[in-house]
């Protein structure tokens, strides 16, 4: 998957959790929780959704690495099988 | 129309999921009702057969209105002519009138009857879209939220681009009457704020609150949770809120004065412990549906219930029993970063437990100061039922239970 594809995938899962958020509003460098008001249940649901789609299991200790959209993309790129 | 919480005055029937002649059993979802706060699936309390639907889809009626009549199991059916002419003087021919009971206040409806998701129905109501005319793209042709929004957009565009009539009407056109009452999202916000305000004003007027707070060392609980979650797949992980809910339920079992209802001038303790969880809505406002029998459930069961509840609250669809029967409420504002929250008791309940953010703090124990994760737990409770001494024991019990997380 390319970075763009990963980004699209993550944004799609975020939009399911926070339907009122438009992806254009998200600054990819900033903390997602603060930008779009995600709580711990939302973060867990996002981790579960990403796991279901990509097969990548994100341990709790790695949540801080996934805080921003850019963080998510980098983290997943390093762990997803290359195709 | 059941009263789904102290703040509900009326509800609109969005959809009936049963028709006359259908058999229902306890817990079946029979109708979907819209209130200021949420779309609520109405459950039946007893088994029987639906006899008559009284309130039509789209109608808004006050709490207490009979929505439908259900003939309980074992009661004789009432023939149509007997209902039409109840005075027929033939005792052997006419069975006694069947006692009918108003349908009281779910499970997902059978798929073949599902024409639209409850969220889609609510949005259709808000946008004034006729669901019957919308082509569904969801499972089994069900109408989804996106379908409704597309239909509403198409209708707006058609209205704008429609050519003006070439022949002026002879008579003044009648004012267009919307087919259904429509509540715009902004109006829903106003309505929700109004019902929250009414319930909280009633609480502050009637309930002599007292407030207590204590710091709880969360190092054992968080340490245990971290180890536990390391062993688990992402889908099985627990949130620390689950430990708090279980500890509250077990402590409420030990201090029963904080669990139950103040009704008709007296406290009615509740044997069951249904913990209401205050969940904020993404668009603003909050709602506190219950997780049932928390004390009897495992942490895993509570986690499954909590995730399900949060997802349905965010989707705007709840079940009547969850809304109506919390016996104590928990609010956890820690996520928003505050350290202390003193709640307002939700009548007719008599206590509200608040949890703040967990922060690392200097903590003295055994003559040593160390850094520990610390959380403020508070209790707002009703002085007509309990006092600071018992309330204090309750918070001390929550603390004690959280020091042995493996036993929760």
C-alpha cells in the first residue's frame, strides 16, 4: 500500500467513528484526539477497525505513535506487508 | 408512551415493527420512538399478541399515552363483532372482554421488516423526507442515512430548479403542510439542552445534595490493566472505565442507600444495580443510559456492553430499558482533562459518582513520597436518603476495591 492509500484507509475509519468530521479539516501533523475530540473508546475502536482492515495489531503502548494522522501512516507503513 | 427518563415529556412514533396479530415476547422491540435526546427502540415487558396499534407512525404524543394494545398470553381473543357491539346480551356466545394492557416499553427487528435504519429514520424526520419514496442501498434494500441525505439534497435542488408555473394559479395556493413534523439538527440541540436543563433544575430544586471527594491511588489498577491488556488482542482490550464501573456497582451493593430511587416522598432501594454511564454526544449534550446488573458481570462482559452502548449512543439509537432504569449514574470527565467533577443527581436516582482524570502526583505512603497515578473520585448524593458518613464509606469502598483489581 502507498502512503496515500494508508491515509485514505485511516481517514475512512475515522469518518465512521466521527461522522461529522470532514477529512479536509484534519491537520495531519496534529494530535487527533484534540483536533476532533476522540476519547479512549474512540481510539480503541479506531485501533480495532485498523486491525480488521490491515491485520496490524497495535499494542496500547504504541498509541502515542499513532496520535496524529502522519503518525498513523508511518506506523502502519512500517508494519504492513508490502505489495 | 413510556417515560424514558425524568427529562422526557413526549415522543414521536417513527416506526412500528409489529402489526396486529403478531406475537411478541418480553424484550422484543416493537417500535422506534424519537425524543429530544435520541432515537429509542421500545421494548415490550410481557408476552402476548398485538391487538391494536393506537398511535400512528409520525404522531407525537405525551408520555403516558397508550401506543398499542397487547393481549397477554392466555387471555381470550376478542372477536371483531364483540368489540363493535359490546352490549350484545348473549352471555354464552360472547366471550368476556379480554383485558388488554398498554404496550410498555428491544433486539434488532427482523430483517425483512427493516425498511430503514433508525438513524436514517430520524434524519428523514429531521429533513422532512418521505422514507417510502427513498430508494434504499443498504442491506436488503434498507434505507441508510446517506440515502436519506441524497434524497433531501435532490429535493432541494429540484425545488430550486423547477420552472415557475406558466399559468398563474386562479386561487391562492394553500400553505404547504409538511407530511411529518420535522426537527432540524439545530432544533434538536436546543430541545436537548432544554430537557437537560429541566431535569437538572428539578434535581437542584428537589434534591438536597451533599458532595464528597477523595483521591485514589490508581497504580495497582492501572498496572494490572496494562499487564492484562498486553496479553489481549486489540479486540479484547479493556478500558479502565470498566474497572471503575464494576467497583461502583460492588460498593453500591455494600452501601445500598446510594442505589435506587426517591419516589413519592420515600426512598426505594434497588436490589438490582444498573449503572448509568454519562456519555457525551459528539454534537453536544449528553445521555446516561444504563448497563444492567454491573455487579454480576465480568469485566469482559461490562466492556462489551460499554462499547456497544457508546457506539449506539453515538449512532443515536438506544433501547427503552437502558434509558429508563439506571439506579445510579457514573460520570467520567477525565477524558476532557479535568481532575474533579461534582455531579448533579439525575432524579429519581439518589447518587452520582464522578471520576476525574488520572494524573501522576506525589503520593506519600509508608513514610515515603513517590510518584503515582492518582484520580479524584467524588460522590454527589441525596441527603434525604444518606449522609456524609455513609457516602464517605461508599467512596472508601470504591478505593478499597480498586486496590485489588484482580478481584473485580
